[in-house]
C-alpha cells in the first residue's frame, strides 16, 4: 500500500454486533484517514444505528452477510471482531487469496505460539496451527511496534493481558524482576462480551465482586510469551460491578538493593509513549474510560514494586489498540483517530 497516505484506507469489520466490533466502528468512524466500507453480522441485516443507537448519524452502513473473502478483495484491511475460532478458520484464506491485504484479529486466535497451547487454553482445535507463526503480537508499547509495521497478520492483545504487560514490561526489560509475579486484575461486565451469561450478565455482577479462572486464565500464556519467558505470572482475574474498564495490580518481587531503579525503568520505557501516562500515587479508572490511554502508578517497598494500571477494556484493551496497529501497518501516524481524552465521570 505505497499510496496509503494519499487516500483513505478501506477497512471492513467482520463481526459488528459485539462490543469489540461496535467500539472499533465508533473509533474508525471518526478516523480522518479511514473509510469503513462494510461491517458484517450473522444475526442482523438492518441499519447499524438500529443495533447501536449511539452511532446514529455517525455511521450510515447496514449490516451485511457478505463473505470475509469477498470483502477482503475490496479493502486494504480486514478486522476480525468475532468469537474465538472464526479468524483461525478464515484469516489464512484471506491472506493467501488477497496479496497485500492486512488482517487484524481482535480475538485470541493468533496470540499463542502453537496449536497445543491454543487447544489447552481455548478448548478447541486451531484450524490452521501452521499459521500461528505468521502472526505478530500487536502490543506497540511493549516492543511490538516495528514488527507490526511489517506484518500482514496482527494478533491484538487480550484486555487483561495488555494491562498486565504494561505493568511488567519496563521491569522485565530492565531485568529487575526477582521471582514470580502475582497479579489481581478486575474487569467490568463488558469484558465478558455482549451475550449475557450467569457470570457476566450485569445484574448478576452489580453489587457483587468475585474471582474467576484463578491461575488458569487464557491470558497467562499470552503474557508470558510476550515477555519472552523472562517472567512467570500468577494471575487472578476478578469481575467488577461496573460496565467498562480494567484495574490491574501487579506485585513484583525485586532483588535486594535494586528498588531505586524501578522509577527510571518506567521512565525509560514510556517517556515517549503517547498513550501511557505515569501518574503520581494510584491511577483512577474513570480518568481513562472511553479513551486509549493507560495510566500507571508505581509504588516501591522493600524488595517489592506494586504497579497499578487502568485501561478501558473496550478501547485500549481492544479496539483502540487495534486502531494503533492498523495505523502502524498502513503507514499512518500511530495516534491518528485516537487522541480523545477519557470521560472523567
């Protein structure tokens, strides 16, 4: 796409009725260099604004049932915002059939290293395990930026995973981690997707607080792989009684005498990152809701660092990072279409 900056990038979204597709469309509708040409649904056929009322007057598309391959032939980028398994089946076909196409997958289908790991953590066979090695993990702030620029297939990080990576990346890079890391991460009800279940339906979560999948969440191998095996993580996710947002707390053991290096490690890693803000004290979730920002607080104890990270799970934890990756892959400024501040309330 050598002429990418001379015209608008044509993007199709596969899977538009879930929260990921909805949020991706909201962000791309305001992107000055992107034209969303199509958004698919298996269940809806009418106007997008009838299903997502906040997009009335913003997006005039109707949902389509067109095949992903047909859309790929007419677009520069195809984004999969689909349940696990769909991109695993369809993305390799698109890449083989349409030279120059870029694919960004918001599901977990290409985040892990091999078919055995995928089977273990996602409970299904990967339909194209031989293509897992083709995917680039798209966490720009955590060492992935240059690879994303060249990639045809980008695996977007999981929401919990990205929050934890942002907490651990500077310390792992500086070799300051001196043992297993413990992480508690709390997500709102939108993190469980648009189809309500007993554990995810908001009325079941409101006024309640509980852990789920302790020590066996599918994001653990993703986190450890992204950190090149340098850090082992004990991870306990929790259901929070709010709609959107993640608050993650990492307890990181440090070697004796190295406590004074922690703040410098974070400054070196994130000083030039447009979407990472190092804040005094502990960060507020409301400060990032609706935005692509990640706020990070750092506290130092004796041989211990406590890192708190807040992100919007649907933006920075999903669609916002997908737009970052799209910008990088298409030769656009990384911040394009993503500068809005958080809601604050």
